């Protein structure tokens, strides 16, 4: 991943290791920061994703498997 600050869905999938389905679930429940400027395509700010990942690990450091993530 280069020094891009705006990431596409595919880039976020690669960057954090979650599936597209998991990312869609997290965006639909507004758990992960994202943008839909045209109402269709998802975009993410890399610095916000980094901050989200850090907060997630601080709250639940035992989570290493994205499938074990709970939205509740």
C-alpha cells in the first residue's frame, strides 16, 4: 500500500484483512468510518481506518480474527 490517504473498498479489504462482506456489514451498521460521495461507491480515509483499528485493538486486544468481531 502506497502513501494514499483515500482508499477504495478493495484497498481496505487488502489493508485490514477483512472480506468485502465484513466491510459492507461494518459500513451498513456505521461501525467503520466510510464515505459514499456518489451514493454508490465506498471510500475510506486511511488515517481514520488506522485510528479505528487502533481503538478496536485497545478495546479488545484478544481479537485477531475479524470473524469474531461483534457489532453489538
